[in-house]
């Protein structure tokens, strides 16, 4: 059995740093390119599940028909106690299946390296407890989680998007930001979209590069802590 299943929802949204770190810890990683029609299992067949981002709402099946299977997989992982890391769309989908709410184009978009605040509730969290109070991470979203699931632990927030990170149960985490994305990924972003949002592409890239010296070690360590939770034959 492959240790970690990574579900990729867009051509450009690959596992990046998360996949590299998981492999470096000795875990075997399988990436299913759902956007290409590769199947998404409805039942857990791996030691852990990572769900990446994408420009869809969690239930936007007309545009992304694999989302129904992805919701079933995430629900099964929650019930089985399988470690889950949901990133951007993946975090929104985790919130959705666990009873939270997600809204399209809600609030102010967050694009590029963004200051985040670690909440006091994160102090005892297995992944987020070791983080300093202030961090930065790359963001690229207009949709937001508007209500966390019942009994979720609220871990991080930002000025424009309260629900940046949360935990459901003991082993499932959702994040709005992109711990997997290196600054180089910003170079391929849609210039027309950024211009329409009133953003300067060169400035976004420069800020991400500058912040990465402190941000990269933090997110690398967080992914390693997630890897420690994955059952495997290592």
C-alpha cells in the first residue's frame, strides 16, 4: 500500500514542497491527477490523504465531477481516523464534509505571501504547536470558509480571512494557505487576473522570495510532523 495519496485538482497545483518532504521522510507518495480523469477512491486505501487546491467550491460537481468522490474519500478518512491534510480547496472541502460552510468570492482576496497569526488554541496541536506566533505563507484564493465545523479547533487566522487553519478530530487538518508552494510558483500565475485585482506581479514575487527564508523551514517542519503520524512500513 502506498503511504500517502495526494489528490491534485489542477494542472499547476502540484504537491511541491509537501510531496518532497514526505518522500524525504521515507514515505511513498502517489499523486492522482483528478483533473485529468484519474480515479479518486471513495474509500481510504492509503496511510494518509493530502488534498491540494483548485479553483472550485467543494460541491461544484458540474465543473469538477470528481469532487463527489473526493468528498466521500475525505468523509471516510475522517471516520477511519486516517491523517488528512487539506490545502486551500482541500481545506474547504474538509470543512464542508465535517459540517462547516464555504462561500464563493467572500471577503477580500488573498494573493501572495501573507502574514498569519497562530491562535492560542494551537499550542497543543501536533502540527501547529511548534510555530511562532506570527508566520507568513503563500495564499491564492477568493473563496473562504465562513463557518468551521462543530467542535473543530481553530488554529490560525489572518486579517482578511479568519479561518486559515483548523483541525477536525485528532488527525485531520485544513489550511487556506499553501505550505506546498515555493515562491517560484508565483511566476506562472495569471497576469490578467492579478491586474484585475489591482496587484503587481513583480512585487508579489519579490515579497514571496523575501519571506521564504523564514517561511520555508517552518512549513517543511510542519509537513515532517504530519509525516510522523502516517502509519507505514518505514
